[in-house]
């Protein structure tokens, strides 16, 4: 049974996460406020960030940077900026 939440990223009701995907208070907020659809959008951006900036998840500074970008993207409405990347026109 899926649960419906008001997704703060999409600004509409949408299917919520099945379980908490991220630890701590940020993870609780994601579980309560971010839909599966919005999370998939973040995952695509996260993959681009990791690849283009050559981030290592073994490096605490890189993990912190990724978390900051995630919060900005999901909760503050900032798109991820990757140097030299131009998104395709829709």
C-alpha cells in the first residue's frame, strides 16, 4: 500500500517513500516531504555531481558537499550547477 504525501519539491500530492532513505533529521524530512518522483530527480542530479566533480563517498568532505547540494535542490529550489554542463532543451 503506497502512502500519499504533499511533496514540497513538486508542490502537489504524490506517492511517498516506502521507508526512510537517508539517516538523521534530514532523512526524516525527506521521508515526510519528498515524493518518490522528486527523489528520482535528485538521484539523477546526484549521479551527475558525483561523476562530473569526481566525488568520493569515502571522503567526508565530498559527502558533506553532496548533502548540502541535496538540501538546496530538494528543499530550497536551487538547481545543481555543474561547470560546463548545459541541460538539453525540452
